C-alpha cells in the first residue's frame, strides 16, 4: 500500500494510538535504551553533529579523540584551530565540514551565551530549536537530537530508519515530511522525555538489526506482528 504524507496524517488522526502501540512493543523487546551515550550535554551536542551521515562507531572514535586531548570543552573548542579540530574528528568522516559545523555551534554558545551551553539549553523548546536551526549545518534531526537528549525537551527525533519502518508498514510514503512524522508521534505519545528518548533509539535499533535498507528480517523483528 502506498500512502502519501497527507493521507498518512488522515490515517493517523483516526488512530492516534499507533505511536504508543509501537512504543509498547519495542519497550517490551528492548527495555531501557540508555540512548544517547554521553557524559555531558556538550558531548551529546557534539555527537549529534558528528553522527551526521556516519555510523556511531565512527563517532565514538572521534569523541574519544576529543576527550583524550581534553577538547570536550566549549572554550577549548572555540580556540582550537579548524585543521586541528578536523584532525581529531577525522574518524567521523566529512571531517572538514563537521569541524566547521562544530565551530558554528560553539561560536553561538560563546558569542550569545558567554560559553555556557546550559544557558542556551535551558530556554524553552521552541527557542532552543529555533536557535539551533539558525546555525549553519544544523538541520531538524540534529537540532531535535540536541533538544531531546542534551536538553531533555519533548522533541521527537525523526530519522531515515523511522521513515523506512513507517513506509514498510504503509504509514508513510517515500515523500515523507519530517514535521508530519514528528507531529504524528508528538501527538500520540505520552509527554515523557524517557519515552521520546527510548522510542527514537528503538527505531534505530530495529533499522540496524532487522529493517535494513535492502533486506527485511521480519520473522525475527519485534514489529513482525504489528501491521496496519
Ligand atoms: S523488518 Fe519487517 S516487521 Fe520489522 S520493521 Fe521492517 S518491515 Fe516491519
């Protein structure tokens, strides 16, 4: 079945229980996700930029490099030479682009919040999201990852795994729109930051373990009996 995004919205408005149903199944399968790994909001925000277009294993290597050189610090990142920063994050791929994106974020924190990331993250969700989306190189998925996991705010993160799984269950078309899928979940889930954090993680787990881009392991997947 192929549904366009507008049809998806109509369908889900008839059944707002879909997000909670998916969450219940996956929570019972995976338990607490523990996602996002990170010792501080800054580490999570840096990881959200580094994970763009790469696997987490590569991000971890880049973060470990930053940690081992004592660079997970706003002021040190601000003062770091761009090429030095690029060398440290090289394992995450696209390191020249990502070093500039990190610098863009850090410059906003320094220039507008005197180097205090918490001063930025403690604003209300709409303000934080708008500020982040105004930074060159930070799109919706990255901004919402920072809002949800670094700032503990109710921003549901939508990614390619989420879209793929919904598409394969006839709930979103290939022309999926980020905001529509996000609203579907934000309207259907309880207002719990742990639910938001875990459900995004579960979609990533299912997408990596069972619902691969070229192969579906439905018989082993926790969502195998969940069909609409
Ligand atoms: S692997 Fe199959 S059951 Fe699992 S999410 Fe993908 S389509 Fe659904």
